C-alpha cells in the first residue's frame, strides 16, 4: 500500500514538473551565423524577443549551406524553429518544400518591409541587405579602388584575398567578373578565365569570412573581396579598413529568415521573425553589424552609411535571382574546382 | 560450444554499437548514392542512376583527388614508419630510465585537441608564419615559401598527428620480440644489421602492419587537418565528400564518393595485410 501511494505521488509530481515545464518555458531554436553576427543577433533580436515572450532562445551556429543541409536531413521535423540562410539556400529549401509559407497577417511589421525582401511565395523574407565588394587597408592603399579591375593591378600581386566559390563572396565575385567580361549566367567561361590568375596569386582563398580579419591584422594583404559589414565590425575594433564600391556594381546579398516545416510552434516562430523585422531592432542590428536594413522606417547613422551601400552604389548593385543561382551554383563550383584551382 | 556462446555474448555490446551506429547508417546511404541530384529542386526520388559512380572514374578531377588521397595515405604511413621505428626501438631497447619520459613525449600531442594542433601548424607554416618570418629575417629567402595549401603542409601536419599511433603499435611489437632469438643469431655470426634485417624486422611485422593500416586509414579519412592545412584548394576525398554534402547539397554524389572511399580502403588493407603476412612468413 505504502509503495503504491509513493508511486502515485511520484507520478503526480512528475506530471506537474512536465506540464509546468511545457507551459512556462517555451524554447525556440535559432539557426544563426557565427562571429559578430551571432553577438548582434543576440543583442538586437533575441533579447527583445525573450523579454516580450518569456521564451528562451537557443542558437545553433552554422553557415547557410550547413543550415540548409540540416533542415533537409530532418525534413518535416526540423530541430531549428527559425533559420538564417542566404537567399540562394533559402530558395533551395523552399523548392524542396521544406519551409512554411510565412503568414503576413501574423507579422505586424510586414507592411514596413521593402517589396524586394519577400520571396515570390513568401517562403522566406530577407532580414538585411549586405554586399560583396572591395575592402582595402586605408594605410597601404592610398587611392581608393573604383573598379573590380583594380584588384588585378600588379602592385597588389600576392597581397589580395578572394573567397572560395563555396562562400557567398566567392560565387558573387565570379558572377560580377563574368558580367564585366561580357558573359551571361549560362556562360560563365569569361568569368572563370578572368578570375583564374587572381585566384592563383591570392594570398588565401578564404572559406570562412573571419579568416580575412587575421590576414589584414598580420599585414598579409592590402585588399580583399569581402563583406562591408564584416569590415565595419573589424574597423570598429581598430583595423584601418574601408569599403569601396566598384563602378561595375557590387553584388547584393540577402540573408533571409524562414521557418522549417513541422516545428509545432509556428506562432512563436512568426513572433521571432516579427521581432527581427521591427524597425527599432533592425536599426540596432544594422548599426552594430554595419549592414543595410529591409525596414523602410530605418535611418542609419553617418558612420554606418559610410560603409553600407547607399545612393549610387545601391542603384548600381547587382542582385542575382536566387532561383537562377540555386540551379547554376553546382555547375559553377565544379568548373571552379577543375579550372580555377588547378 | 559454451565458449562460442560466451564469446558472442561478450562481443554483443560492441557488435550492437557498431551495427547500429555504423553499418546501418552506411547501408541507408546505398539508395541515395544511386539517385540523381537536380540543382535547385533537390534529390530526384523517381529515377535511378549509376552516374554518381561513373563520374568518380570518368571525371579527371575526381580521379586526381582519389589518387592524391591514396598517395597521401601511403606517403604519411611511410614517413610515420621511418620516423617512428627508431623512436619505438629507443623506447624498448634504450636506457630504461628514458622509457617513461620518451613515451610521455610521444603521447603528449594526443592530449591536445586536433583543431588546436592543426591551428598550431597554420601559425608555423602560413605565408607570414613563424618559419617563413624566421627564414626571411635570416635573409635565406626573399619571398615566403608556400608551405600550406599543398602536399608539403598536409604531409607535415598529418605525419605529426598520426606518428603517436605508429610508435605505440611498434613499441608493443618490439616488446614481444624475444631477446634470446636475436642473441642466438648473433652467436651464430650474424652482423648487427643482419640480425635486425633477418630477425627483428620480420618479428615486428605484425606491429608494422597494424600501425601502417591504422595510420593509412586515419590519413585517408582525415577531414579537419586537410581542411585547415589544405584549404579549399587542395582537396582530398574526405573534404570533397564534405563539400558535396554540406556545400553543394548534392548528397547522391557525396554518398557515392563515401562508398568509393570505404571500398578502396577495405581493398587496400586486405591486399597489404596479405602481402606483409607473406613477407613475415605468417601466411
């Protein structure tokens, strides 16, 4: 008898613990990028979200492609509730039917978001506007570069770094060179031919964005094809870096947020995305990360405006259709591995 | 009969772990490797193809990576053997007082994380790294030597990381060589070199085989060190598989490559162990 009541009590207690756990402490798993990006996501998005909802956010760090691979591997029961990924990978996930269609009615900030940020069928929304452009050391490069061709100047030989094709800046730079040399998306040969000598003499073909920080710090390079947001953060930490926007046009990057299917708490996930799109939080993130905002009501400080593409640079910016890119990237990568790296 | 059952029972926990965590997931990849990947859409589940396998042999780039991986495995194994044998010999046959410090010295690198060890080599080998800066400051070279993102960097890094495995295997083998067999050969008039070549070396063959197989398999399947010291430019099979899976999202190609790697590993181990056994007179 005694043991029975003990058992019952234990079961009841376990029940209370379990139910209180599920009722009060909601958990949201966020797939984010690493480095300063993650710090700023925490400060500008996660903290206001946790304060408003009482939920706890757990971040899982990775690159766009790693997040996409994880969402596919756990198709229909993703362990991540909200995922950051560049648009080429977001569109791939959307095409494979892995993403929930965003419900604009649940996003109070949706009307303030620029049209270009939304996916064709609202499968994802861009959370910020970045770019692939030229970053240089102000102390060693006295005349600011004005063209992609400046990277090929013999005086920088061996003191340039460009990204490997596996990273966003790598394929975007290839696309920009290709367009400059008269190629089309279907004919990447001019771009491949143009980039080959630069890739060979490059101090490093970086595969992680933060590798470039170390190269600038050690004085191994003077100039890089890199991201203005990373450069802005590095400049804030004391590196003498500046961004230059080539006259042929820098290439736009749209890191997106989306919700994988089958997470069981889509409402909470929508609330998180709404927090991301909020004007005040967008301004916070843009100023810390030196990246463009997608909210029309955000005005950036002068310091940030000097780094992010504005005015003419923004008008000339090349935006590549993520659907086109998702189908072409594997082929570009294969040709890069075979023709550029050897 | 009873001993067989006891043996099976003793084996079963490990057997279960290996089956559940290794063999089953591997078999799950078989269908994937025969599927077609359509960029932008995903893995086509309606059609079967052998193209993923044909490509490994037909495509010049894949072929180069496969041959490079196997060559690298053989070269690192040979380096570890040549560098490791004297060390193992010294540990077993040298002054007993040196045995513990020497063994600790060999094991010490294993106590450091693989990423830290590889990063250490980056600090040493990079264009403006310790070695290049020293050589430039001494006026021996003008432009930095390219020590990374090529065979040199990978050979140095992998040999350093896998040397302890070889040494430990050889120590065990050398300890098993009866000293009186060597003494008998000497008494019968053999020179020290001849004793080593005709008695010690063949008797340590099992250790050489085991150590070589271990180092070879670890080398050709290594991912972290080749990625860090080889970068995106100098690809081996493991990094290529990683890229196919994680960057191109082309799982069918990645699976086919994984199988090619696994099968060639098994084949090479089988052939080499047969050959060495014959050499040691064990077959």
